[in-house]
């Protein structure tokens, strides 16, 4: 005879009072086997697989991905005939209650053990996310338009390639993927699938008004810093562990001769080229950064001088990881208010300068980079709607850098340098980020009358793979629609959204009319999000 049991969130120690449901891998009605992975949970310190305590059928699900749940609270109900679970039996009167809750199904691999199995110590959420869904989820190889063009330009028919691994959204093959792939092939292998290349083959109110994103660009330093290099400081950790927990495989860091201004200049020139504008057409420069090359004058003025924009309005703003979206909304408002016409909105972050190489919570997270956009009042595509900006100052200590300001401008001889590095409370950031990202996306959908199915892409701040997957399930938008680049670039703070957008535009994965949702959570906390129509 079968009976039903309520399975509670397990206790992970006296100091752990709640856990975050990162992912739920079962749906109501699914038959499960004892030891099968059915959920992934995160405490303040670790990530865990939750494995089925018995054979049975999932009858009810009481929560959804991203929920923060108190220890001991039931999160699913199982029908089973395993008498060893009798102490968890639900009374018959409770069994007749409301029908089973629904949660998005996902593939899972059976395990041979039961209970919780620790994956790895958790790394703070402001890190980020990366790998796309496995190729097994797709019946054929998918390509970005740029990748196809590069293959054809090299004389190779993309349709003949069957063994390439894509790292783009939805496991799409990117330009970087095909370039690396072809570089490893012999001339004979390349010629075997060669094709002649034709030119055809290569080829009311302020709150509701939009502006045009006429050009987009991004830039990274020359030097790549691998996980292996950073791991020299942490002999107890492995590369697989870092990728599993953060999604980061590498990051770019500046070297001698590079700076925030030089990266911003490179990103700007790409954006100007796309917009078909000259620097003399720009009449305002807004730079979002938390670490300019020097405090005074501002980064915007330094960039304007380097570009030769001598008479432009220029200023900086700092909203941490949400900075670029804040700057876009400021730029949109300046255009609609008549203050400026063609606005350069840039973000450049050199986080390698303020990352503690001996802090295991942050050493793997951050990278350097820059992104740029040209906003204009012109008609045409790439329409930017009003972005919703908000915050929650209760969590100002969750991500901070106390040194370097007026209260502690520079260390004295013998002082501890820790205040001059970025610090993070990973548990707080992770829990709040999942909810905040989800709320930002759902708010944008509501404002614009969209359903999750109508969203073409989500371009998020590159937070953490587990965060973004939980957000994906929570809002009902498939993860393969999330543009995720943290595996390549790490967390670049305010630059991450602009770099992800620039990368996607370069790969030509957007199509005319695509609905693109932006979302970001930054230190403060600062929140930003909204809609762009390609």
C-alpha cells in the first residue's frame, strides 16, 4: 500500500536556518528512484545535490526555483510504498488538499547514494554563469550567423562539421568556436569540406518614448588569466570545482600599457563604426565605472579627450554592476529632454586591480573589460525603452570596498590592505540576486505586456550560472535564451551587460524585432532592467 510523505529542506548545521532552491529537476507526476538527483540547494557556504530519499512519484511541489526556504519546511510531496519513510507520512486529510504545483521539468542523472552530496564550497553570487545547455538537448548543431560567415570565408561548409562544440547561447557555435576549431584542423581536413564562397552566402510621454541604440561595441585586454593560474594560491581547490560553482573558465586582465580609458576607447570606436557616426557627432559622454583610472578628472572627460571630443558634456556615474543600465537610462532621458542628441554611453571596469588574489571567495570572479553604446533620437531599429531603476539600501554591506574613499583614502605603512579589495557576503548576495533578477524580468514583462514565450533573449549581468538557471526556471524563460558570457570574461561588474550585448551583436544572433530583456543587480543593492527591441 502506498502513502504520501512531505520532504523537508534538510538542516546543514546549527548556523544554517534557510537554504535557496537553485534548481528543481522533477515535475509533479514524475516517477523517481531512490538516490536520483531531484534538486540542487545552496546554503551560505556550500552547494548540494538533493537526492530522492525513496522510490516513488512526485505528487506536489510547494515552491519554485529561487525560493529561499526555511530549514525543516516541506518543499515537495512523494507517494511511496517505502515503509522506512513512515515517520514522514502525511495525514489522509492533508493528501486531499489542492492539486500538485507545477515546476519546469529538467533532465537529471540517477545517483547511487541518497540524501545530500556536497558539490563544492559556494562562491559568491556576483560571480557568474556560463556554460550553455549541453548539445544533447539539441538534435543538430546550431550556429550564430557570424560563425557561419567565418566558416564560409575559410572555405568550409558548416553543414559538414559534426564534431564542433558550441559555447554560445543554446550551445550555438560562435565565431570564436569556429576559428579555434579550424585552426586545429589540418589543411587536408579543411579542404575536404571546402565550398566555393559566393557574395550572397556572406551577405506621448517621456516614460514610454524610445531612443535608438545605433551602435554597440566591447573590448577586452590582451592577457587571459586562467583558473589554473589563480589556483596556485589555493591548492585545495580544482578547476572543475571552480567551473561548477561559478561557471568561469577564464577572465581577461590588463597588462602594461592598457587602462580603463584605452579599453573604453576601443569599445567606442567599434560602436561608432556600427552607428556610422564620427566622434565629432557625439555631444555627450556618460561613463559608468566603479574604478576610473584616476579620481579627477572623471573617466568620461579622460575618454572624451582621448577620442578628440573636446566640447561634449561628460560625467561619470557609479551604480556598481547595474551602472551601464543606469547610464543608458540617463542617456535616454538626456536625449528626450533635449540636453543632447548623440550620446556615448560607456562602461569600463578594471576589477583585477581591486581583487584580493588570496581571497578564495572573490579571486576567481572578476575580470576586466569595457562596453559602449551610441544612443540617438533617430528612427529605425534597436529601440531602447525606459529602463526601470531601483535599489535596496538595506544590503549596502553585502558587496563593498571600504578603502579608497575620503574616510580611508590610502593605506598607511603597515596597514592591512583588505579594505582596499572588494569584499562580498556570498550567501546574502546569492539569495537576494535570484529573487531580484526574477522580479526585474517579471516587472519588465508586465510593463510591456509580454509573456515569457514572447521574449527572444535575456541579456543579464553575468552573475552566476546557478543564479541564472534558477531565474530562468522561476520566470519561465528557457536558459538557452540567456546570453551568458561569464565563462569567457568573468564578472566585469558594470561592463558585463554591455559586453554580453556587444558579443551577441557581433555574433549576429539577434534578429529584427527580437524582444531583449536587460536585468542587473549591483552593490548597494542597485537594480535595473527593461526592454530593447532589435
